[in-house]
């Protein structure tokens, strides 16, 4: 579970500024990891998240809606989140 170099895949995938692979992290741990990694980015930058937990397709969009960080796209297990303006 660490940030590494960006690696966008698929046609039309947003170009990420950072990549966070959270493996099988569940909701609570996932939320903490997303918050920590997005706080390291500048507003407007994109985080690509790899989340393999079966609940991620519901958890990631719900977290984005609660926090105001736009979910730009998803293709489980990959999610692209733009850091909101401060």
C-alpha cells in the first residue's frame, strides 16, 4: 500500500499524477489511505487508486461524494479521483 509512479490504462483514462495501490483494504482503512494520499497532491491533480476489495465499487464513489473529491472514472479495480480545490 504505497504511492508509486502514475500508470493510466485504457482509452480515455485520466492521466494520473500519482498512483495508490491499497490492495484489499476495506472501507475504514481505504478512507484513511485516500485522505492521506490526496492531501499530498495539489488541488486539481489526479490520483489513480487500485482497490481490489469487493466493496470498492460502492465505497470509493461514496467516499468521493462525502468528501467532495470528484470521481473522474472507474473501472474496477481502478479509480481516478481529482483532488478538490481547497
